[in-house]
């Protein structure tokens, strides 16, 4: 519980107290209240993810309850077919270990820069689209796997940060897609050589889901331009 409280305080505190510099020397710096309003969606999503990790670790904030994990993570086992509607939602907020959690919460914190630019509504839309777009990744694995985490949404936010601009040309859009495809292939190959499984829970690093999340966000930003 102490680790959880420290994590929440650090995450919220950093997002509130690290303010963007004024656009000019004559401009007054924004207040902490204004800063909070510009990143409240990033703060809420990060805190929710941290809270759910606390609940799934039986409040020790270290080791995930394995039985609960196997029930809520997204599985490609056909015997779990009836659980897929529930798992498609619950797996997004579930994390296999502390390192996985820290990586995604850190990504959500960095994505606050995107929220500052486009607003909370656009931020949440892209996060949702990227998360949902990553779900079909389980169909690409022949072995039995469990997939969890909001990484697809985080990669979607990262892709949107670079591509959610009105003036991008079609060539630049295609280059962005190829860049994230190359990144996904690189990390997938790296995991094959170095071992891509969490041995404790037999969870594969879902690089395909990362790419699908980024691709979904890029296409969403292309089809629904930022106004």
C-alpha cells in the first residue's frame, strides 16, 4: 500500500508541478490549477491503472494474483471464448508485473504532452481507439498466450502525437505507418532471440498489439482530422 501511495503521489505531482514554459518571455506562466485542467485525463487514466494493479495484487502492489490474472487477461484459447467480451475490457487495465505497470504509466505520463495540445476528449478517444485496435493481436499467435495492459493505447497516443496534424501529406502518413511497423518487427525479433515470455505467468510481450494500436490511432487521426 505504501508503494502505491508513493507511486500515485509521484505520478500526479510530476504532471501537475512540471508546467510547460510560456510561449514567450512576456507571457505569464500558467497556474497549477490551469496545468491540472490541461492534463486531467492523463492523471485519471494513470491513477486508475495504478489502483487496479493494487487491487489485483491483493493490496501488496508487488505480485499479481495469478488466478485473477488468468481470469481477466485476454486469452486466445478457444475454451475461453465465452469470456472474451469481459476479457477484452478487463485486460486493458491489467498488468502482469511491476515493470510492465511502470512502463505503461510512464507512457501515459509522457502522452500528457499530446493531451495538452489536443485536449482531454481527443486524448481519450485516441487511447480508446488504440486499445481496441490492439485486441485482434491474439489471433496472430499459434501458441496459447495471455495478453494484458494498455500498451496498445499508449502506442496509439505516441503515434497520434507525431501524426495528428492537419498539414501531413499522404506520404508522411504512410511513412509513419512504416516506421511503427518497423519498430514492431524489430522488437518482435528481439523478443524471439532474448525470450519474450514472463515465465511466472506465461505472458508474451505483444508487439503485434503495439503496432495495431499505433496503426489504429494513425488511421483514426487520418479519417477524423483534428479540428
